[in-house]
């Protein structure tokens, strides 16, 4: 297996980024679910403090992933359909937009942001920046649910392509195996 992508499979870097982000996104949805369903419980206390740092990590990985995809654009396996291509572009855009609107809300509220103890920006005194807090408050969660719907669709289509006799099995491209099993 090569590091770079080729016309048949995604390379090691693409696969590592894909599956690492899949695990981090799963964690994000568990933390959001814990916050929503188990407010003020030990479950929320375990998950929720990780939400912002993990979201920031997802943003960093998404930027790296976009850059890597652009570097490999001519080598990558071709999209099966235009809809799959648009779906993947939508996933990338949401993986960038969701944490960005959260960061805007954080900054606009005047609160500092130090994920994993790394200062990204400091807070400020005075009036909040309303358009920033409104943008984050109005869109962060909604975009997150749209992302979840697209991820479920992404998984369902990968399974459908794998199980359908009339479709190309696309799972080995990202799984890294050439056989079903």
C-alpha cells in the first residue's frame, strides 16, 4: 500500500485521516448526545468537556485532509456518480463550517479558547459581537445534524454499493482491502 492515493484506492494518509476523523466525529456526536440527553449527569461530565477541543482537532484534520485531497486530486479514485461527488464535497464543507461557526461564537462571546491548553485566542471584556454569537448559535447545531444525516447516507451508500450486484464495491477504496469480507 502506498502513501499517496491512486486510481484504485486511497493511500495510507487518506485512509488514516478518514478513519481518525470518523472516530473523532463519532466522539463528537456522543458528546453532543450526552449534553442533550443527559444534562448535569456523570455521562455529560465525562463527554462534554471534550467537545470543543475535539471539534478543533476535527477542524485541523479537515484542513489537512482538504490539502491532501487537492495534492492527490488527479490520483484519487474517481467518484462513482455526480451525487457521490457532491456528497463528498458537502461533507468536506460541513467539516470545515461547523467548527468555524463554533469558533466565531466562542470569540464573539468574549471567551478565550485554549484547546488542549494551547492558546488559540484570548477573551475580551466588553460587549459581545452579536453577529458572531448569533451565527454560531443559529447554525452550529443545525449544521451538525445535517452532517450526521450526510454521514448516515454516506455509510448507507457504501454498504449499498458493496451489497448490490449491479454496483461497484467502493468500500475497498477506503478500507484498504481488495477482497470482500
